[in-house]
C-alpha cells in the first residue's frame, strides 16, 4: 500500500512539473498581508507618510498593508530585512533619497551602493520633499543674496536635523558654490533647531518645508529659498535657489517604494498601479500639500531613471564638499 502511495505521489509531482511557470506562480496579492518596512521610528515624518500610503494602498489591493518600523544604521536595518524577504511583492521598503542614495554613498563600505542597486527594485516614486533655507523673522536678512553677502564677510551658522543629512549636504554645497562661510550645527531633530533659530542662537536653518511651515505661517520664520526645480505650493512667494541666482541645488529629496530584486514584473506593475491611484486621490493630494510634499508621478521606468539620476547627482555633490560624520 505504501508503495502504491509513493508511486501516486511521484506521478503527481511529475504532472505538476508540466504546468507553465506563469500558471504555477501565486497571484499577487495572496491572502498574506503586505508588509511595508519603514527605516525610521514611528511618529516621524517618513512614518506618517508611509502610513497614509499603506492605508490607501491596502484599499486599492483589497489586502491589508501593515507598517513595520525598523530604524537603525541609516536605513540599513530595514533594507537588509527586505532584501532577505521573498521576492513576491509582500515585503516592501518605504525608502527615501536619504536611505537609498545619501547614506550608502557616504558609507565607509564603498560597495554598499552597488549592492543596494543589485538587491532592490524601485516600485514607484511617491513624493518629493524640497528643503528650505530660512532665517528668523527678526533677522536683518531679507533674502538669499543678503545672507550670502553677509556670509562672505563673516561665518554664519545653519542648523539641520543631523550630521550627514540631506540639509547638511545641501548647506555645505551652498557654501562651496557661493564661496561663503557657512558653519553647520547639528541637532537631534528639526524642532530644537527651530527653537534655537527663534532664540537667536543660530543664524539660519536648512530643513524640510514641512518642518518650518507652521512657523512661516505664524511669521516667526522667513524662508529665503527652496531646493528643487520648482516653487513649493505652500511657499509660493519663496524662490528656488536657481531663481535666486544659485545653481546646483535643483535636486529635491524623495520617498519611494522598493521591492526585493527578482520580484515578478506583473507584481511590480500591480504595486505601481496601486500607488499611482493612491497618490492621485484628492485627499492624499491635500495631505501631501499640508506636509510640504509634492507628488512625484511617472512610470516604473521613469522612477528607475530618477533613482539613477539622484545617485549620479549626489555623487557629484559629495565630490564638491567635505562632510564629516564623526
């Protein structure tokens, strides 16, 4: 009897082997929830945006999308977790230009960037996050030209939310391109930097638009210029750096969804379509504006090119400045 059972099982396996791969492949999404791994702690700006996307993406996929916060090592903890996951679309990273460009390029491990590109696939760009250079409303500085003129005569300080952060790099790049004396002051977050700016302890801040929007609305902070190729909707009177006469700061930070390399194209397309529908929702568009973010539409191919362009541009930026993360 056992022999007959064994022969039957072997025959079944042989028959399964004749099924085309496309038919044998499990449809996406399956009954298993999708996990969106966030490289930062809960409650921060990245986490807030990730949860907005997760909720609406779950509705589009008709499947639960669970946020899993895995902070640490400038995003490397989260990225490693997703790289080890099955390439089936059920485990994704909510990455950014910080975790997927700046941190690996600044790492002592020079192979890290290439490894990341081999092990990750960009699913969809989600949003762009411009940065803003601002001074206190009580400052005698009225525009970018005045600040740069003053910074050629004496050292001025600029605060950011951390050493090696995107604002830190942009501030150093601004100093290098304008031959000015700008001294970086690192804080453990945007709030203490703004507090010191308002108290007159530092001359300026380089932060995300979202971090300063409330203070700008209350006329406590004066924005001078924003990074990126176009003006920000919430700061319509604030010029871009290029408009203010400084080129080379046209890049914005961004957020995007990444999947493990080898994820089937059909699954990637389904995820990309779902994200595109989410980001087109009027409620999401309103929330993006309130967060100081801008939608980053485009195809999967355009998103992949944007990632490569961001890597190339950041390499050039880092070659022009000296950034110490010690």
